[in-house]
C-alpha cells in the first residue's frame, strides 16, 4: 500500500480513485464494511481504492479535553488497511489549516484536485468542512458539479447496536476483550518493542516481557488476560497483565506478558504482538510473595484451560 502524508506527495499521474474518508481508529466491522464497498466500487469502475484519514483524532484540534485514545496505532492502521486491499492511504494532519477549510474547499482541494475522485464513499453520519458544515446532501451536490458520485454505506449493527469505536473502547475499559473482539472482527492486540523491566517476575519464577510504553494498541482494563504472544512466525501462550506493578513498586501503566512454559525466551528489543483472548481477573495488590505466586499459578491454570494448553509432564 502506498502512503502519503500530504497532497503534494500524490503523483499527478495517479489513477482515478474511489475514496472513503474517516478516522479509521479501530478498523472494526463497520469500517470493514465501508472498505469492502470501497474495493467493490473501485473494481467495478477500474479505479484505485484510496483512504483519506487523519494522523490524530479531530478532537485533538477541535476539543482537546475530549480527545479519546485510538483503539489502534498508525502502523496497525496501515497494516489493516493494506490487508483489506486498499491501494493508497493519505494521512493528513487535522490542524488549524485543515479545520478551517470550507466544505467546498475541502472537496475541491482533496477530492477533486488532489485525489481525482470519481466515487466517494462515506458513512451515514459523515460531516465535513469547517465546523462540520457539510453533510451528505451537500457532498452529493458538489459531486454532481465536480464530477464524482457519492455512495452512503449503512452502519453495521451487532446485538441491536451500531458497531463503533466508542462502544469498543467501553468494552475494553471494562476488560471485556472477548466482546470487543466480536465488534472488531478480530482479537484486540497491542504491538511494541520488549524492553528491560525490574525483572521481579524472573526472581519469583515467572519471567515477564515488558512492552514499551510507546506500544500501539489500546490498553484494556487493568487486569490479567489469557492471550497469545507473537514474535516473528512463532506464537506462544501467555498471561497478559495490564496495569502498574504496585505490589513492589509503582510504575507507569503498561502491559507485560508471561510466556507459559518458556523460561529462557529472549525477547528483548524485539517487536512482539500481544493478543487478548479472555479476561481472567482484575489487577490486585498482594501482601507478599506467597499470595502473589499463588494467584499467578491460579491464573496460569485458568489460561491453560482457555487456550487448550496442557501442562508439561514432570
């Protein structure tokens, strides 16, 4: 997939496009339906399927105090869009200049002159231009004048509710990674580099891989989860712990993984993916090593059962 960070990078001889516009901060089932429609439309019209998205949530510019954290990071977004079959991604900064564009200016600069769109696909609640002044009716009017057609894609519902990033974030905040996965259409993940930690886990027989705080992928409720750790082509069963290790020392919030039945796996400085499968228990402070070790052993027994991992023979 080709990636551009400004209109100036779009080649003047790039193909005509079918474009969809949005934050795409989760690539959930609703986004996936929009992308599927984009690809079908592009194929039928012999156009390049392109996504126009943003480097940060628009609220970071418009309403900073109400800016939600994304479910996925920039690299995760690029991977998932490429996997879906998108040919090019234009990620723009939602800054003062962009926010001040009138609906007409946005359409002319980005859709007509920049991306040479022949089809524009949007969700039912799409707004554009300064202050959200533009709606779908205006988009259709401008398209009729400037040579592109508009397709509105209905939202996806599950259990009677619209699938949304807000809904998924609420589930992750409650620790319900299983329900979140159903709305995402895939397990939720956190991806990042493994760094050196306090090595307390190693001292008590449960070494952990500490993920960098620059990792991508929303951290769910402080808790222990059954999950998988991926590194390269390998997959390992793991106990994933989100929170702060305040039994020993308060540290910034992070996620760490204990790879089950592996005591000598060297993951330092490697990029790994942690996949959340099921909630085990909320994070807790323990009054000593004995109670902590007992809790970890109980966690691992539950995780073995969930993941179908048998204990090694003595």
